[in-house]
């Protein structure tokens, strides 16, 4: 996901839109990522949502780390 969304932008989103952030699950990009993951790997939709949610949650921490 880091190739599509910067950490600065990701820090403004959460999966459900909690804590005054925008709900990422409503975007077409989120739906596209889920569809691709379901077609490529044998995973459940909820598993993909959890991975995306965790990735968004850690965006602020990734900005603090030197590259």
C-alpha cells in the first residue's frame, strides 16, 4: 500500500473513520485492494480489512522512522 498512499496521507484515515479521521473503507481504492487480494490469495475479506486497518494505524509511526 505504501506505493499507492504516502504515510502523510494514510495518517488522515482509519478503516472505520474513527478519531476524527476519514473512513478508508468507503473509498473505491479500498474495495479494489480487497477484490484483488481475494482473487490472488486464499484469504477472507475480514483478514484483508484487518491488514489495511493495521497499516493505516501505523502510518504516523512510519513517518517518525528515518528511511
